[in-house]
């Protein structure tokens, strides 16, 4: 699955992956070796804990490698603001409650509702993608269909 990210997020992921491979992985191996030296592995909680931590680290490394391999870097200077797209900010009004809110449409890795960033693959994100100012987006939610009017699209 393609993951849309900004250049900044892509670089952060590369730094995190390098950190895990060059520092965290050797530290995990060392912790396992130290725990192994303490005797019987059947009743060695320290060894079990170190092995579990190593497993979680390896899973995260594999996950990040997959995301980086499939990442598509989006350049904000080339974004068309005539319609809702990845990295645009869209001001919408909930037609039922008349409340207005502004969201930035981002890839899953950057989604953070508290920061006003929603994933393009979320129900609201999917409903808004491709819409123009003045259009109504119908979003299927667990509690029924919600309608949002697109008020403004910016970078």
C-alpha cells in the first residue's frame, strides 16, 4: 500500500530506522547475551524479556522498511488546491450540526486528530478527496451518513 508522506516525515522515518538498526539492535543482542550468561534459560525472566524486546524491535524495523519502500513523497508546492487532495487543508461544515472545522488530509502515518490531521484513508478523508469548494461530501459513519460542505481548500 502506498503511503503518502511529506519529505520531513520520510527523513524522520529514515533516521528512526537507522537508529534502530545501528544502535538498538546491537543493544538488544547484548542484553540477550548478558541474560543468557545468568544461567538456566527456562526460569530466566530477564532473558525472556530481552528476547521479547528484540522481537518487537525487529517487527518495528520490518514495518518501517516496508513503509519507506512504499512511500510516495508529496511536494506541497505542486498541490492543486482546486479540489481536496493529500496535504491540502480543507475547511468543512457539518450540515447537521452546522459546526465548522479545518483538517489537513495526510497519509496514515501522519494522521493526528488533535493536530487537525486526518488520514486520506479515513471515512471522512475518503469522502472529501476530490471534492471542490461548495460541494457536499457524504461520509458513511457507524451512526449513519454524515454530510459535510467544503468551504475552503488551502495548502
